[in-house]
C-alpha cells in the first residue's frame, strides 16, 4: 500500500522562500540551553569563526551558525528550540490538495 498522506518536499519551496524573504532580525528564538526567548537581533554574533556564530546573550551558548561559500549557505539552528518569524497575514501556505 502506498502512503499518499504527505506531499513532496518540493512544495516547501514557496513557503520557505517567503519565510526567508523577511527581515529575520525581528524573529524571536528560544535558546535550547537556558530557554531564554529573544529576538535574533539580540544575539551576540562572532564573525571570527569560519562563518558567523550567534550566541545567546544570557548564557553564551551557540544558537545559530551561518556559513557561506560562493555557491551555498549552511544554516545551523541546533541551539534554538524554535524560531518565530513575524509574517504578513495575506498569504498563508497552501493546505492539503
């Protein structure tokens, strides 16, 4: 039996493109270590590593890593339990077909 209750990951292209087209400095994230909630703009960013490292301003644990190369970007959010991004209400993502 074939499970057809899911959609192909390609359907995420539009919603993710919309998500990352917003100003993420106003997005709020929660530190996995100390549970502090705050804006990404409040992180302490260290640019001296290979890439950017964002640390929690409360406990100094790593919440975000961003590394760029000429053709790719790597975003690691393992230190955040979630990222809440303010979005305009006019275009919700498409529901199930």
